[in-house]
C-alpha cells in the first residue's frame, strides 16, 4: 500500500457539515478538538451518515458508547468533522481500514473495533445491546407488515393491472409450457409443503368454505386436457 501523509482538511462543525456536497462518497473523521481523539467511518453518502450520527448522539442513543459517553462529557461544541478522503464506493472499506490503522483509532480513539469490514469480529453484544437490537428489529417488522398491507391494498381489486382479465387458451398453454421441465429438489418440496400448510391451512386459505361451480370445473377440465394434448 502506498504511504499517504495526513492531508490538510476542510474542517466542519456539527452544523456546517451540511455544506459538504450531497452524496459525497468517502472516509470521514469525527474528532474531539479538546482531546484530539477521533472516530473514523465511511459512507456512500457522508452527509446522510453524519446526520444519523449527530441525531443519535443528541438523543443519547448512539450505538457507539465510547463516542456517546464522550459527547455527553464534553458537549456538542468541541466536535469537528473532516472529510479524510473522497473515494469510489468500491474502495470505501479498504480506505477506511487504512485510516483506522493510520490514526490508531481503535486504541486511541472512539472506534470500537480495528476492522472496517467486520465491526463485531471478536466481540460479543452485551445484554443491553441485544435488547436494543430486538426492539429495533420489532419496530422494523411492524413497519414491514404495515408496508405489505398498504402494498396489498394498492394492488387489489380494480387497482390490479390484471383486474377483470381472463386468460385466453393460448396464454394458458404458454404458461403451462413455461413451467414444464422445472424440477424441485426434495428439500425444496418439503419447504414448499410446510410453508403452504402454515399459510394456506384452514381459514387462512383464500378458498376456505368456497365451492367451485360445475361450470368452472368443466372449463378447468377442458383447459387441462387441451394443455396436455388430450384434445385439440
């Protein structure tokens, strides 16, 4: 690796960092001007990442306790931000690792780990950290459920592009041909069967309590025979 001397940086504070060009991809440094201790990070969008850092620090819920404790102790006004290096996204972790090693921020700074690409390598979550992760995960699950519900409503009934559409015989035959020759492994079959039993069993099944009409049965029988070459 080519040795690079620490450059002269443009310096920002907790407010002026918004002047950093939007969507700047690179390695950044948050440092304490009173102690000169640093935190090194990288992001495809540095401004967005810094907003996240300072929002969590101000709310006293930053996941990096070393950084949070220092923020609580010294206050907001001692912190400075510098863009250490503007880097293409494919090189972010390599360059972040370089600057982590250069400034020795694992031992003498606020980084919790010496590895840029594996923050928890060789470490274990505390019970408090596990609880926070569980809470965050539960909130995410709820948001995902709400999103899926809205998505379902937005694509149901007349909102569905296929609403009122009936497949022609030619379309049904084409669909049938496209699925021929697809062989699932025994393991996949078991998983599909188990999933179907959970999702489609009893009242969860969309056809629960429903009976097909005789006309529908005849049409399905005719289509099946047509698709399998039994009738022309």
